[in-house]
C-alpha cells in the first residue's frame, strides 16, 4: 500500500489520484465527491472548496456537460449525432451540432498526425470485436474486410454558416469517438467548474483525468499510474497541476482466447486488437481532448515513435509507455 501525507484513492481505469486532505486543511476545506456510471465507464468528480454548496452546484454543472457530450457523441444511441450519422451519412449529409463537428475534425487531425494509427472511422471493427461480450475472435474474413481501409480519409466534415454536417464516402465507415469524446467532455466539465470559481478539483472518466490547479496546500496533485500487471500496485506516480492525463491499456476491457488477450484498442491496419509488448501508455497534455486522442493513437508504439507522433500536434506532450 502506497502511503504518504495524502492517501491514494483509486479512480476509474488505470488512474489513481491523491485527494485526501491533510488534517490541517480539513478545518478550512471540504471535499465534495460524486461518482456515476457514464460513457460506458465510471466518472468521478472531486472538488475541494471552502463552500460545500458551491462544490455541489459546480459538480452538478460539470456532470451536465459530460452527459450532454455523451448524448451527442456516443455511437450507441441511434438518436445521437454520431448514431444518426452512422445510419445515414453514407447516403446523405447529416446535420450535427457544431461541437460534434469540431470533435470529429479534431479526431481527423489526430488521424492525419498519426498516419492512421488513430482512426475514428473504425466503429464497425470495434463493434465486430465487442470485447465486453465476446469470448472468441470473430471470423477472420469479417475482420480482414475492414483492415487497412483508411476510413478517416473518407469522413467529410462541413461547417456551413448555419449548419454543420457529416458525410461518409464509404458505406462501411462507422464513426467511433470513444478515443477522443471523453477527453472533450472532461474539458467542458472542467470549464464548468472554473466558471463557478472552483480552483482545486480532479475529474476522472475511465482512464482520462484532468487536474484543476493543485492541492489546497499549494502542492501539485499526486497521480499514480496503475500497474498493468497488478491492480493493487502503482507503476509510477506523477505530480500534476492544471494538466490532463490519459491512459490507454490492454488490461481493463478484454477477453482471453487460447492464451491470447484480445483488448478493445483496435489497430486500423489489421482491424483487430493491436499486438504489442507495451501494455499501457499514459499521455500528459494541456487539454484532455489531446491527451485522450494521443493515448489512443500511440498505444503500443515504441516510445520514440509515440513521442514523435504525439508532438506533431502537441509539442509539450509527455508520453509514458509501460511494458
């Protein structure tokens, strides 16, 4: 068990955060915490403030932002922007909210920067593998049909003066913003906290986290990366202040078949889970959108290649792979 003057509290997928207040601060600050299922994982919002009511109201506003993004950008609802586009955008232009168009455009920038290692158009492959419910791989022919298609090149985002639209130039294209929309939602939630005067907080959704300010004692928040091999151990600890952290790993969503682990991080070149000796990668960036997309894009790559790709769009990014 890792201990110091602030305890580690487990948060979401692959992330720990230190949020226990030192005794001297508990007389002046209150920790307000809310945990809910959201975006297919667990969201946890923790605010430290002198005013408990302000903290509760700020968390309400931040959760509203996260829920709004989920309703707009999930591929699992036919009435979301992405759900409607996946049903019809190969036949006709589908109107979407400007925020959805902006996130898709950001995803396409990451696809180009990563030379297709990140492809938001591989939703059909993600659905085919469905690692939460599968117990054996899908038929090889079905997988090969989706491999190396470069779907991201066939997404058209148009933002006319009055209406943003999406069009697909391939009937097999299905958008999946799972590698970037959580990060965008966390950025919006963080802005909701800031706009209400919150200075000390941590928001976590699955493997994505953003730290507002530092701890109330003036120190940075301490964030630990969970070991890919031992859920009770930390592989590394970080000190963060006004920083986003995203972790992608093969040890949370997967099934095993004949001694092989098949996880949820799909390699667009094979349309199958990426085969690699790297089990986890953590990215630190200024925004959670960038950290989320970069962690998905560079998962499984050698560190030199991962850093090179991530810094094409975010020069100050930090990349930490774990084998």
